[in-house]
C-alpha cells in the first residue's frame, strides 16, 4: 500500500478496486479502532451509516470486522444521510462515526468518511495518525475483548424527529406542494417523511434505490428530473438532494434551478436581519460566484473564502465562531443545526423563508445577478500531472493576463475524482469562453 489514502472528503475510489476494497476497509476499520480505543475498555462504540450503493454491504461488513477485532462496539444505522451520521455520533455518545458513501458520484464509486465524537469530520491530524497505524502492525484484542455489532432500528426515526425541530415556523408546511428528489440515495425515506409530517403535500422522486441507480439521472447533479416534476405537478418548489443528502439544489415553481450560492445569499440576509448571523460573515469556497461577494458587500456582510471542500468551510467556521457557510455545489453548513452539510435542513430553511414572506420560490432564488462563470472538467489517468506541463502553465498565465481586469481563473485538481477543473469568471462571456477553451485544450493535449 502506497500513497495517502485520505483525500479532501475521506477515502474514496472505485468499488472493489484500491482503495475501496474489502481488505483495505477491514484494515482501515482496525486502524481507526486502535486509534480510538486506547484504554483497553470495551465501552467504546462506533456508528456506521451508508447510502444505497450495492458495494455498501461489502464495505460495511469489512469495516465492522476490523473495528470489532480491536474491541470497538459497532452500531449499524443502515441507509441514512451523511448529516444523520454526524448527528447520531454525538447524540449516541459514540467515539467515532463512519459514513459509507461517494456522495454525488455514480454507483460504481464508494467512499468512507469519518466523524469524531463531536460529530464533526476528523481533522487532518487524526487522519494522518490513522494512516500511520494502518501502515504498521495492528494487534487484535484477546478473544474476550472482541467488540459486538448490532443494528439500530430507529436511526432514521431519530434523525427525522430532529430535522423537524429545525423548522422555525409555526404552522408547518400546510398548503405547500413540494417535490423532493432523493437521488435514489440515503435520504429516500427520511426526506419525504420529514416534509409530509410537517404538513406538505409531497411529490417524491428518486426514491426507488436498487443498488445501481444512485444519482442516475436524478438528484442535485441532474436537476432536470425534479424540474420536470415541479412543472408537471404544479408544485410550489423542489428540493434536489445528492446521494448522501449533504447537498441540495432548489427548484422554483417554474422549474428554474438555484445553486448553493443563491441559497446561501438568501439565508445570510435573513439571518443577518434576525441578528443570528454570527460575525456578519458567510463562509464559502473559492468556487463561489463573484456576484455573491458583491451582494454580501451591498448588505454590509462579509464573504470569507476557503479552499474547495466542505471540511475547509467548517474549519474556518469553527475557528472563528461563524455559523453559516457552504459551497456553490449545494453543501450548506449551518452549525446551529448540524455538524456538516445538510441538504434537507437547508431545504427546510428555504421553505421557512417562503412561509414567512409569502413569496414564491422564484422571488427568493434570485438574490443577486451572477457573473458569467464557466467550469470544464478534464479527466486524466493515474500518475499523470498535467498541471506541471509547460504548455499548460503557459496557457494559464496567458489566461490570467487576459482576465486580470475583468474576472478570475481557478485551475485545480479535484479532491474526489481524477479531474482537472478549469473554472473562470468574467463579465465578457466571449472572452471567458476563449480563455477557458485555450486552457482546456492545453490540458487535454498534456494528458
């Protein structure tokens, strides 16, 4: 085994290929168990949730074997959203939480995310130490100290009840018709239950998982399906979740899509008006639109940018005492309610704004005018380093020179897939297209 296992969001890869094999999952479970069980006692526990991928069964069993071999007691939650794992880790006084999911990726991928006892994702330092343990010899416990494993039947119900408490408006959602697209993923039962129990008329989409159809032509990365359902059923709005329900996109009554930037703009302005936006600051990544920055400045608020990845957003929020952040992709982090992005609770916050103001979704999803932005992904093979090519560096330098007075460029490796992400913003769409096209061509030639 070589190279770093942990990326920007846990360990991720193609199922049944390194590092997403049963063997690695078993060893990773044992290493995590050894890291958290340091006193030899058998009172330590870990909760494990998963989404609906077929490979989740294999990884769940392998992790359980590794964890129990080091004396950890395992509580199996079944299919629940990623934010439910963060919530239940803390609620159930577990030492560790694990979510088996590759989020918005297709079914053939999977991943393993770790949460500490506070419900937040593990720090880089903790992950480094688990990798160090993994690289050595992990001694199993004596037979009498092997851990136990059992299924928790009410895990989803616990999360459903908690999510309902975050809806801040008396009277609930009576009179509203809501489409909810669960991406055939982890929230396929929880999300419709929450909305219905709060009083909405619910049109469920993407609620028939078969192990293979997670995120397939549905969910936050394929909003067409939900948009068509909103228009067809005359719904007031739509909520599009991804495979593990930590992301959300909002659909207005006309079938138009609002991304994370527009959702965060609405929430920041509402929270500021209610004097609940701590520090007058919204945390977002370098991917968020320039229009969001300008809008917040006009509201007397501050946008603090971080590297791409919700873990970096959360780190900045915790370090500075801020309570709202997220990503353009739909991760919305509200530390007053959750320890990680929670698409369902963010959707409830949007619905609360509709109920409070009496305005249609279309008026609430257009807080600011976006600056033209273009993102193109280029796939590369293992071992390739296209950003080190002289031709790519030259194309990027030329593009920066052309845009420096009118926009910006962001070229980076994806932290979750073998992709080079080429993103730019500029008021001049033709210039933007030309610059992005030149850089993409250079990267494609380099790979």
